[in-house]
C-alpha cells in the first residue's frame, strides 16, 4: 500500500499530503497507492498528518533501519496502520470530517479487493491483509473477520494512541516488531536477496511460499481490459511442498481420488524438469473432517459463491435454456455431417456395381446401399476450467457457460467430463466437477475461483487420466476455458546449474504450449474457449494455435464452440 516511490499520479498525492501537513517545504518519503496504481487519498492525507504531528525525520530513520530486511514492505504496511490510528485520534477533534473519510476509506478497501486483477490477492501478505480487513471492517461498520488470539493482540498493538508523541510512537513501533516478528534491530535484520546471478545461485535463504486460498466474490462483470498482472518476487533456493502443505490441501479440497501409489506414479511421470517442485492432487471435492480455520473459511466462502452462481443461473434461466438448445442444435448438425451413418445393403439406394450380377444370377435384390440406423457418436469431451484467482470477476458467467457446454453435449449423448484446476502451495489441484457417468450438470454451479494457475501441468495431468472405459474407441477432445495467462507461485526449476525461473510471462506460456502440443501428438484434439482480456490474445494464439475461439457474450457460444469442435474433429488424429 505505502510505496517509497512516485508514479504518474504522484502530483495529486503530493498535493494531498502537503495540504494535510499544512506546509509545502518538505520532500515526500512516502506516498500511498492502491495495488492498481490509483492514489490512496485517505492514506496520503494520513501521511501529511504524520508530518504535522510527529517528527518525520526520526520516523524516517526508523523505517530506514530495516530497509534491508526482506520483510520491509510488510513492516511498512503494518506500521502505517498504527500511524494512521495515532494521527486520526490526534486530528479528529479539529477535523470531525475524518470520521466520515475513514469510513469511506474502509468501503474503498473492500471495493479495491474485489477489483484486484490476476493473482494480486494471492500474492499479498496474509498478515497485512488480515489486519487491514479487520481495521477497515470496524471503520465502516461491517462485520469484522474472526481473528486468532495472536491476530487480536496484533490488532490491539496497532492502535497507536493519539496521546503518544514521537518518542512514544517510535517505542510502540519497535515494540510491535520485536513482539510479533522477533525483530532484533538493524544489526539483526534478515538481509535482502543479493543482486546478481551468481549471488542468487548461492543464496542460502529458503524461498517458501505459504499461500492461503482466498475465495472472494467478484463483480460478476468479467475482467477489464488492461488489467495489471502481479509480478513475482525474486527467487532463492526453493523447497517443494511439505507434509504440512499436503495436510492443508487435503483440508481445503478434500481427499485425493487417486490411491497413493497412483498419485506417486503420476508425479514421477509429470512432476519432472521445470515442474519438479510440484505435486498433484486429483479430487472430487469430497470434504474431510477438519478443524483448520482457514479450510473452514474456504468452505464457507465457496458456499457463498455457489449461492451467487445459482442466483445468476436462476436469473438467466431463459437465456441459458436458449443457449443450450442453440448449441445442441448446431452440434447435432455438425456431428451428423461429420459422423456419417454406416451404409448397409438395401433393395433401394445407391447401386453397388461390383455385386450387380447377383440380381439376375441369384435373384438377390440387395445390391444397393443406404444409410444405416442412428449410431452412438464415437466422441467424448473433456472440459477443463481455469479456476484461478484471475477468474474472480467471471465466476457466475463461467459456471453458467460450462453448464451450457456440458448440458448441450449430454443432450446429444456425448460423454463429457468437467474439471477445474488451480495451483496452491506447490500442488496442482484438479477438481472433478462432473464425471463421465453423471447426467446432472448442476454440480458445475459449485465452481469458484481461487489460487494460481499452472496451465501446462494441468493439461498434462488431465491427459494422463485416460483409464475410463468411456474413452475406448472414441475420439477425445479437450476444451479449455481459459484467459490464457498462466501464472504460478511455484517456480520452474532451472536446467543443470541454471537458475530457477518464475512460472509467469513468456516462460509459462511456452510451457503451456509444449504441453498442448504433446497432448495433440498423443491423439487428443485440444482447443480453447478464450474468455479474457485482449492483451492475452497473443498467448492464446501461441498456446493453442488456430484452435481457439473468443467468447465475449453468451450469444457467441453456440456458433463459436460448434465451429471449434468441427475444426478439432477434422484434424487427422486417430481414435484412441
């Protein structure tokens, strides 16, 4: 939130700070911005009030004392919460309007959290987020989140009293860091990662993410063009998932549907090379008993999102039913022209000249061919849904679109399986929303977004889950509903002595492209239904080639998907 740098919006932020301070003759060590780059007017005013009431050079010296600590950004955000409370209490009597401004800032916090693009919400410090959520929920009259005893003590400690002078504030800041982070002062600060390739290669610090799955209700209006992608931090020596991480994944997503032996075999085949830090978790979402507070919160949030999906489905039922009819009709036309009925001997139809002699010699009138009876379509379809945090604002739409696709295929007696994928704490989680044998597609309304997305490994994993009898003798198609922006917190392992790379950007797109190419080589037709921002279109083109369609509104679904499936079926691939 607080940045020690200027941006293109710095002029307005600077004027707010100077106006609150009542003076214009000082440099600005801090300016406040939201994650999307928008100036945070309230906190800029608070920064000006700090200049007015406290000795900022002394405070600045304290901030500088831990600037080489890798936790510096986290310390800044937490301590500014304390400073905000202090100057708020000091200034409130003189400016009663602060109470209203503070409340507005609280409402703005929750609006901005809904608008975070990409994996920004997953990437931020959970300690900071919890304290911010608690502070602003109380400020604007919302129900405050449940806190652990330690979090409650931390929240109380961050309510720096307005009666404190500069020395008192400095003592409170130092006491806070020592009590909750075991900070021992500048000499004992945990150093920043050294610059340079050689230094990074020799770094002793263990880089270990502790992602917590956040499930938040988005706007339901889809992503906005030019949404900003969250960049990753630098890398150190990475350690793969631990038993603690696996316990968390089990508590959140339910038991693994594969046996331990099956999972290990799959991991030995797929979690190699750049994915060697990853593990796999295939689940049907069957809940397990747990007292894990985070897991229980996820379940509650997922239930709320399902209710939103169901409300959206009910409110658009006429449009959804129309879309199902339109898509199934177009698919039936496509399939009837592609899968021709097997011909059979007949007394009328197209003459078989090679056996025409049988009519006068043997009195056999069955020397013609006609189309045979209707046969089951030798086709099955996998739907793979990106369920990462970047889909937060499209959850209701995506659940409805996946229902339309699955229900249309079901009406044509084409087996369809629907899976959602996300990654968290080094695990690629593949959640089965509908199995081949299930006829009810309403289970797709339990789709929710949260986590990261490792597209390449997800495609490879689903491609290996091919032991169902349904697949025998059928052409298999895979349709990926995606925004074509793979991004994961678990890095890609370097080759040989090479450095690890973040799973993002061009490297992640290339990894997904190679996974799609390999699956196609095995005989599976792979295409994408692109539902994302314009600036990610080149990624979709690179990963899926010509085999993708862009869907921007429901009316495009029937024609786009039917054309895509016809394109995939025309490819020269063998039946499995």
